[in-house]
C-alpha cells in the first residue's frame, strides 16, 4: 500500500498531540508501519502547531511536504487556510469552524480573513466543516474538540470501532475518559 | 511486541534494556523526554542536575564507580558540558557511559543551529546517529557496548525530527548488568599532566581502532541498488533521502558519524559515477570525503541552513517538483505567545513602560521580546543575562542606570548565580530580576533545585533564593507579585535608581501548573468599553477586539486581573 499522509494542524494548547497519538495508536493496531511527527517546546505556546501522521507498508520520512497530504485535520479555520499548500490536489480538509485570533490580529496589525471555508473550497479542496467547539461543550468540556474531530475522522476511515475505543482508553486519563467518549460519538455523527 | 514510540522514549527504553543504572541530565528541547521517560523505570536512578556540566560529571562518576550511566542534553547544553567531555575522553570509562545530544536544525526551540558533530571530532569521542525510534533504542544499547569495548564515552546524536517522531519499536527485556569492580587507578582517572600525556597516547590509538571498527560494523551499511548515483548520508537525512530517491540510487548509510571510515567510503564511491553527500547543517561527512580525495557533491547544492526534507532532496537531485495550491489571501502569522495568566506578562509590561534596557535569558520569558511587549534587548545563552548586564553597566559606568537583567528560576540555578557572584564581588550597579515561576517552564514543567521536588516528584531540598542572593553578597533583595503591576512598577523604579547591586524576585507560579487555582474568567462590560485598546498592550491571547469592543475568551482567561489594571474605565470585571 502506498503511504498515506494526514496532517493535524491547530493552535498550541488545542490538543493536537493527543489527536495525533490517538490516530497513530489506531493505525499501528491495524498493522501499518506508522510515523507520527510532533512539535514540542517554543511552538506550543499559542503558536501555529502542526503534526504529521503517515502510514503504509513502510514509511521513511516523518514529515509531510507541500502537495503531499491526503487529509488535513484542522482545529481552527485560519490554520486550515495556512496549511492548504500541503494538501494533495483534490485532497480533503476536515476543519473545526472555531476561529482564534492570532497576536497580529489581537494587536491590530492584521485582520482575520473572512469566508475562509468558501475560499478553501474554491481552491479545489474538499472541505468538511464541523462545529467542534459547540459539540465539545455539549459533551461537557470545551477542550474535547480535538476528540470531536477525531470522531469525524473515524467516520471516514473504515476501521473497527473497537480500535478507536481502545486507543481512547489507552491515551486519555481516566477522569476525562467519559467526556471524551461522548465527544468522539458526537463527532462521528456530525 | 511492537510499540509506537517517540524517539526520545525509545532512547529511554534503550537505557532500560541496556541495564543503565544512573541518569543525570538538564532539560532542553528536544532532548528532555529521554530523561523523563527513563525516570519512569524503577530500576534506573534518574535526576535533574542544575546544569549539563554537573550532569555529565555525575554520569562520569557513576561510570568510574562501575555502573552504566547516561546524561542527556540539547546541542547548546553540550557546550556547557564540553569541559568534562573533553577530559572524559581521556579517562575513558569503567561502566559504559552514553551521552545524548539533540541538535535542533531549523531552530524550532533554540538560539542557534550548531552542529554537535564538531564536538565529537574535537573531543575525539565516538558518535552514533539514529534515523528513527527503533534505531534510537538499538544504537543506545550498542553505544554502551562500544563504550566498554573501546574505553570511551559514546555520544548518540539526536535531532528534533528523530527525537519528536514516533515510530514502531521492538521491545526486549532488560539486561541485568552487575556493577563492575572499582579499582583505584590514578594513571587513568587523575588527569594531571604526567598521567594525561599517557592517556592522550591511548586516545589517538583508540581512534584508529574505532576507525577500523567503522570500516565493517553493522550500522555503517551499503545498500547497492545497481544505480550510477550514490548517496552518503546518516540520521534523519537518510529517511528523507530514501523517501525522495527510493531505489534509484545506492546508499552508504553511516550509523557512526565520528570517527568516519576511509576504505568503506572510497570503495562505495568507486562503484558510483556521481556521489552526493546529504547531511543537514555543516559539511561534516563531505569535508571528510574531500579530505580523502573522493569526489562528492554536497553543499554546492544543499544548504547549511535549516531542516532538509524529501521534496528538497528530490528537487536538488532529480529536479522533481510536486503540484500544490495556495490561497490568494494574506494569512496572518501566528507566533507563540505568553499564555493567558502568565506571571511574566505584568512584569514585562512594567519593563516596557519604564523604557529599560533588558538583558534577557533563555526560557518562556524570552517571548517578552515579541510584540506588543518588546521588552528585551538581548538574549544569548543560559545565564548570560546577568553577566552581560554587569559588562554593559561597567562599560557605561557613570551614565544613567536604566538597565536590568531578567532570568528564570531554573536558568538562575543553571548558570545565572555565578554571574550574580560576579556582580557582588566586582561591585557593579546592576539590578537583576529573577522570574520565579516555581518550575522549568519552556521545556514542559520540569522540577529544579528551587521547587522542592525532584525528578520523580518526591519532596527534595529547596534552594531559598532570597537567602542565596544575600549569601552571595547582594544586600538589597526584595520580592514582588507580578500580578500586582503598580506595586511591581514602583519597586523596579526604586531599585533601578539605587547606587548598589539589587535583586528583585518576581514570584508567582506558572499559570499552567496543575496545583495553581485560577480565578473565574473576567468579562468586559460592553457599554463601558470604548475600544481604546489599552488592554491589548499586554498581549494577552484571551483578549481580542470585535466591532470596536474588547472581548475576553472565557475558555482561556484565568482571571489574573492584569487587563483589569490596564482598563482606565473599569470596563473589565
């Protein structure tokens, strides 16, 4: 099987590490060779964050370059727009409709662009937009929007439900497990 | 059994399986998780040392005592530990000693982009370089064997992408290695001139023996695909090359990057019409090849800057490019920022407002250099804020004192306090502000000698910063709470005007620490807000402006109250 490439992008603090680890854990349990590349340190402090997940028979490079991603999962609209160059022609973007102002917008030197989802669609990408923040709040914790989006991803990948449940159990601390299970369900059906 | 593991975690697994007994490190991105993960094994004694020099000396002592030992650090940490490294090369080891150094090409989280391979060559210490997590584990175990076989410390060179990528690792049981006997041996361990001369002879012979090993060892491998083009590479550049070039070229993959083989390289190149050396940062392997008289192509077409990737390599070697689309839209950048509720924010706002020259240091607070606070004039290396301030003030003695140094608690313990000794001893009129957030923040919340806890989270002796500064000879030491900006401003103004060395400790734990209780989020009363943007001057990511009114994001706000102090109209409650 040819290597598949999935990017997870968002803002530092939105939980992209958990999302990429969930996906990685599911993929390795399916018997694929997997590489997950994360970013730690300086970039996590509210900055633009990107993680790469690649799987197939044999994966070499852990990074995904321009024009290589089959799917981009974005936790924030501006980040979806920022990374669109990494999408393969005709690839899919699953994005949360959440908008978080970056510092240049907060300090008034730049504006948050409008109608980004429309613009991304016009550029040829297939867009699946999910109001992940509301669904996470409905599940009981605004911070679970990462898992809402992973639920949506699960509905598109044809893997056993049990792999996802096992990965959640393995990676989510027990006291947050219930909220995250609900968030996952809500995302799956969104 | 195969498990998906971070390179750093796999490294720690290698320490465990190799029977490593003593681990001492100082945190530094991207190396930190090696030691954090090692600490999870009960069989390993693991600690955070105050700095890398101490850590390496601890590891060397443990090795002399007969145990397998380890110390880990980032690339710039190896500069701090260079002093023991260069002489540990002479003493060699008793129990195996392994050093991890993690380079950061692309500077994701570092102040420079140095190539640590030069340290291996200069100190004459063998260096291995893994390319994925499974190799991290295997090379770590091999490094212990080589350390004992050749009587040398062995460095394993990591890089950001290897350290922070996860891939499958095959787990094995731990080898129980018994403590070796310790025998007094001054000619090996007392490095005074008479004995060190003898050891230098040993080191030169050892390097020749290691080269012979490198000619035919398992981790320097040739992959012959019957192609005309050859690629000599190592570490992360190998996997980028494999993805970009596949089996269209032959490979010489070097698992040992110091010392480099001779015959192996010459033979490989003879079979190829054209050979590329693909290595991030400096032309280390390339220069070696050229010194051998072998014709290779390297930095003529590849950069010494930043990270490589499969597309860069495909483009430079075969001229291949991928299609992609871009939006016709200005996408505002999203730089990292101080978190909502960060205790550094209020203090940096005061420094900015007072227009002081700020000698900065390494930590989260380096973000104080960014807009809108822009309250930092220089940042060099760990501890330099204090010593550079002393030099700055000595040079401008007599001029108005309008300068301060800022340094975090962990950085102060690392190498800031020696600078403060210099200020007291050589009497400079300097003001040092210790930003005590009770944790090592930037690397992800590690304990340090001021926090009262050790690496395993158990209670430990805590350095009292006030008493320490006084013992050093600073008579004027005060403590402020950075959440109270007007008080901070008053104290800074007062101390900066004094004609003596002073220390201010700005004390408030990091807002992300689990034990820190947050206040309820604040709200903007929109009928009172006139959109003057005064509250935006503190650069809080929880505050934004929409339709000329400020808004506070309740999911981010921790109620620190700094913005409330900024608002002249009392619109924030």
